[in-house]
C-alpha cells in the first residue's frame, strides 16, 4: 500500500502493523463490505485471478495504520499490543508470496491501486482505527520474499501493482517480440539502467503472450518497443489503448507507428553508420554517429492529424527524419527512433577500424541523447544515490610484510586504535561489525581475516606483483571517497622494505587534474600508490617525470603481455592514457611532499579496464583487435593490471635512477601520440608551433617559428587534443 494511505493531517504512514480494532469499527466494516464485494465481483475478476483475496471475514480481524504521529497510546491498546506480540511469536508465517496471498488465515492480502475494496476500506476505517505511536511499534520483518528477477506471468502481474505519487507505477516494460533467450531484453535493460535513476524504477519484459492478457495498461510508466518484426493488429490496438490512458512509448528501431507518421525503407542504409543531428529541449544541437536501421520516418499529408515534432534527422541532403515525437490523446505520447540507441560496439559482429572509432567517439553522446529522450518522456535520469562507504581491508603481498607492517602499526596508533591526519581518521580493528561508524572522515580498517570481493582477487594481485618494495601493503575498499586520502596519515616513516597502495572498486569523490572530478564506475582500475624518492637522486631532481613514468607503466603493463603488443594504448602529455589519439581512458594525478631529504609522493591513477560506458575501456580495444585479426586474446582484469603497472613502474624508476631521462625516453616516445604534431599556443589564433619532445625536467618542448625551442610547464598548461591547442590553465 506504498504511498496510498494518508492521514487527515497530511502525514504519510511509515509502517503498517496489526492492532486490535474496536468492536464498533469491526461492525462498521462488516456492514460496508457486503455491497462493495457484490458490486466489484465482476469488474475485478481478472485481477483476482492474479492475486486472489481471502474471505473478508478474515480481513477485518486485524488491520491498522502507523503514522508519523506522537499521539498517545492508552492502556487498552498497550495490553492488546502485548498480546499480539506474544501471539506473533507462536505464529508461523507462510514462506512464499503466493502462500501469503492465498492464505485464509488472519492476514488479508492488501490490494493496491486497482482494488476498489481497498479504497473503500481506507476511506471507512482511517477515522475508526486506534493506532499506536510509531515510537512504540517494534520493527517488523520485511514481508516480501519475491525476487525481482523471477518474472513469470503471475509474478509480473503482482509486481506491476506498485504505486508512486505521480499516479503511475514506476514500472518500465520492454517488448521485444520473439526473444526466447531474453538476449535483446537484457541488453536494452542494461542500457536503460545506466541512464535512469535505478532506485526509482523497475524494469520487466512484456512477453508476447502478456500483451493482451496481463493487466499492464494501468501499471506502467513507460513501454519500450524494440522489435522490427511486424506487430499484430491486436497488439497494435492494445499499444494505442495504453497511449490513450496517458502511457508513454519509446520505439527503438521498431515497426510500430501511428497517426500521420509512416516508415519508409532505405535499404542501402540498413545497419550503416550515419551522422545525425539531434535537437535537445533547450534547442541546442548534438551531432553524433550512430548505427541506423535502414528506415526513416515520413509524414502523411492529411488534415486533422496529430502534430509531429522531429527531434533528429540524418545529416544529409534529404535531412531524413530519424527520431520523432508524437502526442496521442490527452496525455499519451511516443518518441520513435530509427537508430540503434541501445546498441554498442559489442553488439556488432564485424566492423571496420573506422566504424569502431566513429561509434566509440560518439558513445558518450549516445547516452546523452538517450537520457534526453527518457527525460522528455517524464523519467528521472539524475544520478542514483551515492553508494554507501565501506570498510577498508588491510592486505599484503606476503605474510612477512604483513607481520612487519602490523608491528610498525602498533607503535603508531593511539590507545583507541586511531591514526589521524589532516584528511581523515583511520580506526584499526581486528574485524568489522555492521554497527561500526563509517564516514568520509572516520573509516575502520580491518586487519584480520574475512576479506572477499567479487571485483578484486588478492591472489591474482599477489601472483602478478613482482616488486621489491612498491605496492606490498594494500588498503582495499569496495567504496571510498577517494583513494588519494587513505594514505595521508600512513606514508611517513614507513618501514624501508615496503610502500603502500590504496585500491578501490568505486570512488564517490574521485579527483582529477586541476580539481576536476574523475568518474569512477565499476570496472575502472582505481588506486593511489605511495613512492618515496630521495631528493638527491636522478628522479628526485626531476620530480615532474614521475607522472610520465606512471602513464608509460600503465600502457606498458598491457602492451608488454605476449600477444597484446599491438593494442593501441598510448600516452598523452602530461598525464593521460589514450586509445590511439582519439579518446582518453585513464589519467594520473601526483602529489608530492618533501620531508627532510625525501620526497613522499602519492600517485593517484585510474584507467578504464572493463567499463565500456560511457566512453571506452581496454577490454573494448582487445575485443576490437580480436575481431579484426581473428585472434582470441583474453579480456584483462583490474587486479591483474594494477599489479603489472606497479611492477613496471618500479622497474622504470630503477632505470631512471641509474640512467636518467635517457633511460626511459625511448619507451615514452614509442607510446606517445605527439610526434610531429603542429599545435597552436595559448589560443586558437595563437602562434603555430611544432612539438619536439620533452626536456630533462619532463616539460613539453615546442618549436615556435622565429623563436626556437621553448619548454611548456605541465602545472600551468594543458594540451587540448581536439583543438590541437596548448592552453594556459589560468585562462
């Protein structure tokens, strides 16, 4: 009965519990229900088939409402509540949803929006019910045991009957015609979940046999039609009925249409990549390349037909309509598309290198357009709720290092097991308990066992970390604010034989260069590594080089694997990891502190490993390479690549300390994307220059006509790849 009941004072109930009704209220309910049942027996027959209700005599025994109220509870109610609690201890509840619904025992199944009996029940009993204060009602177990994923015919009908304050249940249905393996449904569902607020909506498949049977017309916020198969006359009529009831439809390369719009085939464009222009609600334009269905929309020239708004057209001479917005009836509307907004690179069995690049470069815009369309249809596409922070686990590459670190730790923590820094406080505990507080400023660190994660294998990390010192001690978190803060209070006075690394699956406040936010989805390798460098060493005299070494280490960690040497990962000055010269898929952020004669450096770096959206990841490149070269290279994992990148970085640091810049620059130039580039300095009308290389301090060298070679400092300048422009970050 979520969001259905409301007190006369406007307060919304927080719980529904069982208390005893006064005798007068019971008689009143019995008197009112008889005509109600008789009147509705026919109209609600199809609903009763799906959620049968027990006799009403059982329903009137125990019904109550708990509201946000501080009203008193008299002695009679307290005594009755006590009796109910004792009785509930002896009561065996049915184990399944269906048992609860069909039970003829004490608890009546509460119908929702379409049940007239419940509306009558609400209206007639709210004044009569004696209810306890919410402060005095014990917490009750959740009464729902049905899995959201187990959607059968009956389950669909039951689960669809949810209500929100807008008057429509928050359900999205996807109709894909004949899809017995649910492959297409799962793909579209996955894409939608990346666009909408997943806490606000639930997604189900509308199967072919349910279109004319299941009571979905009044219980769905959006219907997605994604089949090129012809739609039967009966189904088409049912979809129009849904629109007439205020429904919303999104057509994804579907044969469905109505009104003055018809589909015309252009077979020469079927599943080809075309550039289109999309118009947003604020009249701004988005140009992107997408895979087209081979059909376009045309408007019939007839009077008295619903107006059609073109949201997008192909960027060609004919300006073929490709996305249209159509109203229907008083409140219904549909947005129909003849481009595959739901398809990504992985959906294509073959494509050329050019096609791969075109689609990947437009991938973020594809999501932008899809979110715009869903927003026009009334859905919320705001970011979902920020995930809750999780405890940190102290892990190590080997047992000896673990013991050494714990001995060091014993001397550093205070009596409460705390280590404080300017960024946060870490509380070291032997095991984690759910009641422990976790905030951005106070995080428990578990030093004992019990660690497991589906996203990170300690064994894989240990096996592939081949270092003398770097990354030996791991602070791992499923969700943290930013890994850059975790090591702040630990990095000074560490044992000589080890350096720390913080690894997270997700960050809620990831940091980028220049104060930018770094998006941190699952599948991105996220870590902050502590490195100590003597001031008087080769690298200590050229600290800006450290960001270049890290970028190279990430690229080399992939391209040094046998068979993976041609995966087109590259480095961009000063601190980015790129796919070719087209798209960024990683970056590096370096903070250094000089303590005495030692630099303590925190290297934060993240790169996309297995998160294809919203841009591109390493496994996308591997997949594309396999298709092009008929190979079977395996996808790579985050734990594997973090371990390899730390290993490569330690080797590069050792080489630099021995040979200086000349020892690492050949590898850097092998992977960098700037060779022979012409750039503009400071503005789009600025002087023309050529990129020469980087100098002994790690600064970019450019040759400007008439002025010779100049060095560009990375902290004050940035290189805009799209404009071939070096710009001052202060401007």
